[in-house]
């Protein structure tokens, strides 16, 4: 099979001798003139001879210019058929279209005139006559005019011809409908009203009354139980009235719907929830003929609280499917929980209890039974509980220290016998007068007896008014010593200060005068003499005064002693520096200006000018191509002006930098992309001397919507020629490499895939195959 597929002779095209064409091109059928309207398609075609000329080239022109390439222009040339299709033409497509054919022996031309009439800018005619007639019919106001008729005088009282039928056994959610016939029909004063149980019905979305030309009806939508009752229809006009009644019975449905609303869904759910479908069919492989027996018994366990308890034993028979193992605690089935883990695996039975508690103590029994009998084994579990409250000290040394600190006898005041005082208070040392300055402290003190009088009370007064305690004024009375302290005083504190001592036998008073000398309200003297001198030195303006020198009189016009000089040729991105020397200096009236091509130089961060003591300079940072031109420096004073110029030519760089910016990296990339490093070296290559031929040609693709993918394929021989090279062209130009264009060449199969096509992709695609040896 592989040899059959690799047989290149199957794909070879029988090559005949190529005919040599010795005739100049000639159009056997010329083009015809066309006149049409905007928006239509145009088809131009002609016939061309000779037919089998491979060097024949056909071009289309409009008004002497090549026809544009695009999705609207589609040229075709096949055998002797030459055509051009124009889609959705515009007025600007009008002109003379020429088809030019040429080969090595000559050329031929045929032309025609195409005239396209433009449509109106505003299309006032209808594009849909049927729709226009329908709109006119709907907008015809005469259809809705009420025909004015003379109201007839009705002298008949209303009468119900038919009565509404009562409705019973209605279900909640259904609709109710009452209807009847009423006379007279053409009474404009007739009024119809509906009542429920004697009360007017509120008109709403559920209650819909109708009265039209003698037809009276009432519709009730979505009945509820509360709608049950007697309904009355009353008709009233100027002559009299009439009424009719009917009843409605509505049964309420259950509040909770327990029946399924979807029988099929319920059956499907029941089918999915049927566990019997997933149960494994238990097949008893062996018939048990032995009652259960414990080969090893449980052992007693003694542990402390929070430890883990483990019971285990051995049980036979091992492979008894009907064996059931149960655990009991004090003859009560063991509770299920995260702390209890039971194990029964191939004759090994165990029970693990995590974080044991005192209440877990007791007798644990394991019972095994099958269809023949049962076996039991038991063991005790003793859990030593921890104390809930620790009464013993955990730190003996600290306990003794606590006892000492909590001993209240150390802090008890000694009970002394209160002495009986039989003396009125007397000041042994009176208060003395005091004179002080503002913001200074004031202190008054005195001595007082008796000393041990618990009922003695001391008060301080200023000008007969009790002194209020504050953070500025503090008083003291300790063992016969009384004092008054004032941290700082104000002028308003001046006055007479009195100390009064009172007990049960009398009182004593001592007074003194306080004089406070106030300071000035504005302090004009310096509080910091050295700092004042320093400030005066800094504020001395005479230190900064410029010495007045005699103004220099300038008697000459400005001139350039050194002409403006600097670079004249620069590459884009470099910096330019120009400088010159100007006299006279110093000249207070001298003005220096810079110009570019006769215009004042723009102010910006790239242009920096300098003028200092006759030195004038211009710096241009990072020059561009548009900076090329003539730069002029002009100096002006009262006596005249002078100027100096220099020209600059900036060679601009290309907009796209194609040269590498990193030579070392470029060489590395070229080395990595070198496909020859990965080519398999053939030990012996067979030289193929066969000319490439296409076994199956490409097929045309027409009417492809924009955005869709396009696929072109063909077969090529010879298949196993390593020197074969395949290239693709669109309208004679190589197809650009990109993610939208994917080319394939594999074992004689060539293909081109366009992932998503655009209108500009329209054209003639050519696949060219050639041998590298014949290039």
C-alpha cells in the first residue's frame, strides 16, 4: 500500500509538446456600451484569440487608468473568455473601459462606454407600495369618525330579555362569565351597573363588565373563593329601572399542592431515586455451618481521662456473610458518634474510643451472631477522672506570698482612746503679710492648738469669701500646721486672706494682706537679648545694598567679534550648540534675540538661549528633521543692531527602524531560526530531473461571504524532490506571511488556507512550483 501511494508515476501529467504561438492577440468579439442606473451590477465580456498562448497578458483600464483592485471589480480570463464584473456600481464608475491584451508579437485593444445614472439623494418614492397602501388605510381618520345621528327619544323602561345563568361548582383559578340581553337598545341614557351581595363591583383587571348594543356581560378572571355570592345586574334610564340576579359558587383549592404537576418528571425522579437499581445482588458463596466463636477475648483497659481506649478480639467463622457484630456498653447498645470507631474485617473485631470521659467507664460487650447461633465477650473500662477543681497549690512559694498580702491585720489601724479636748482653738503663730510680683508663688502658714482635736475645722477666706479649691490653690492642715499655697498669682488675687479655725468650744481667726504687683500688658523689652542682636543683624538692609557705580556710557552700536558658529550637518536625535561674542559690554540697553528662518524662535524645553557678559549661545536638544533651516542671532541697542546667522541641515531617520539595535541578539536569533541546523542529512539523495507539474489544478471560489475561510488546494509532482520550492501569489504579488494565511506543502499536496477573508483578498491566486537547481 505504501509503495502504491509513493508511486510518483500515478501523478505524472502526460506532457505534450508545447505549441508555439506565432499570432498577435486579436479580439473576435468586442465590448458593448452599457447604460444603467446606480446600484446594479455590470458585466463586460469579449472573446480573444489565440487561445493556448501562455505569454498572453490581459489588463483592464478605465479612462486610461488601471481598474482598481477590490471586491467590486472581478476580472476573469479563461481559454478565450475575457470578462469584467462590476458589483453595485456608483455614478463615479462611469467612463470608457478598455481591455488590453498583449503577447510577445503585439497587442490588441477593445473599448466600450459605461454610463451610470445616479439616483436621487432623497428617495421620495415608496420602496414598498403594498406597505404604503396599508399605512394610508390605517391613517385614514374618516374610518374612526362617529356618525352623528339624532338621538331618539326613548319612552320605554329597561327590561331584561334574557337572564344570566348561575354558576356552581366552579374551581379556584377558573374564569366566570355572565351574560344577558337588555332592551331598549338605542337608549343613550341607559346605565348598567353590577353588584355583588348588594355592593357595587370594583372594576379592575379581574372584573370586566361589557355593555354593547343590548348585550350585557360580566367576566371574572382567575376566580378565588371570596368571589362566591349573589351577583345583581341593574339597568336604569330616565323612565325606570330593572334588575336580574344570578349566583356564583367557587370552591377553594388546597393551600399546598401535594399532587404532582408533572407526571412524567415525577416518574423520572422516582426511577432515578430507586436504590434497588444500584444494590449489589448478594450471593451467598458459602453455606455457614458453624456458630460464631471468639478465639481471643476482650481485655480490661485502665486509662486516664482524655486518653484513647482500644478493645480487640478474634472471631470465627471469617467469611460468613450473615455474621452481625454489635457492641454494648453496660448492656445498652453503643451510641454512634465521632468518638466511637468500630472495625470488623476478616475476623478481626475492634472498638476504639477517642478522648475517653469518666462516664465512658463500664462493661463493654461484643456480641456476634449468625443464623446458627451467637457468641459474647466482655471487658471492663476504668477511666480515672481528673479533678474538676484543683484545691492544692501549684506554686507553694507564691501561696505563702499571697497569704502575707491578704493578711488584713497588717493594715488595721490601731484603736486609740480619743482624747477629750477642753480648749478653744488658738493660733500660736499668726499669718504674715506678703508682697509679691505677678506670676510668682504665694505661701501663707500658721500654727494652731489644740493639736489632737478631731472636731477642729479650718477654713480659708479672701476678703470674707471662702476660697474655692483648684489646681492653683491648695490648703494643708497637719498636726497643728495650717498653710495656703498659690502656684502663681494675678493682680486680682490681691486682698485680705483669713484663716478661721472652729471647734465645739469656740473659734480663732488670723489674717494677712497679699499685694500683687502687676506687670505691663505689653512687654517691649527683649526676653532673649542675644537672639535680638542676631535678628537685628539679619534685618540690616545696609548689608545687602548694591554699591552704586557710575553708569557706563555706551558710544557704539553692537557688533559680533566672533560670528555665530556651530554644526551645520547633524543626524536626527543629536544636539546642536551655537555660540558667538558680542560687543560692547556691559550695555544695560543691549537686547539679544534669536530667529529661525526669519521667525522668532519658539520657546520650549528643547531651545535654551544664554547671554552673559557678551557671550551669546543657543542649545537645541534632540534635533528633528523640521529643525533644518537658518538660525539668526540679532543684537540691538540704542545706537544700532547687528546679526549673525548659521545654517543647519538635519538628516532625518526613517520612520521605521529596520536595522537591529542589538547586533549580538540578532546573530543569536538568526542562529536559532536557521532551519538548516534541523534538516536531516540524507546519506544519498536521488537526483530528480523531472519538471514540476500540477496533477489537479486550483478551483475558483466565488460569492464567498466576508469573514468566512477560504481553502485552495492542488496536487504536484514529482513528490520526492527535496529541491522543490512552492510559492503563492495574489494578483502577481507574493502573499504576505501572517496568521491569516497558512500554506501547506506535503508529499505532493499543496494548499493555501485563508482563515477569514476580507474584500481586499479578492483576486487571482497563483501557486508557483520550481526546482532550486533551475532557479
